[in-house]
C-alpha cells in the first residue's frame, strides 16, 4: 500500500512540474512575433483537401483580432434587428443628408 501511495505522489509531482517547463518553453518561442507559423485549413467545398497558410505570429494575431472584431459587429447588428447591408445603407443615407 505504501508503494502505491508513493507511486501516486510521484505521478502528481511529475504532472505538476511538467506544465511549468512546457509553459517556459512556449513563452520563449511566443516572444518572437516574426517567426513563421504554418497552419492547415480545410478548403471550402471539399471534404478532404486542405490548404496550408503560412504567416508570421504577428500576422496571425492581427487576423484573429480582425475576425473577432468583425464577429462582434455582426452580433451587435443582429441584436439591433437590422442586417449589415441595411445598416450600411442607413449610414450612406445619413452621410448624404449631412451638410458639407
């Protein structure tokens, strides 16, 4: 029974120390915004084919942020009950009516 509890304690100790070392390695790698990262994405219209995209870490972050902002705008437009095309048309009409 003592060997089982010692084995469990050893496993817990190993599990607790592993994420810290992995996090240290990842933070060192993540510090370089100019490193190239390639991701494989599914191709639209195909169940099997995938497309490989390569960008720098900074570019991936920018694309992710732009996607989140766009999604947030769509959610706000949906909650207001108007589509984005209607809101764009309203904005153009309001801009045209303002004296210059």
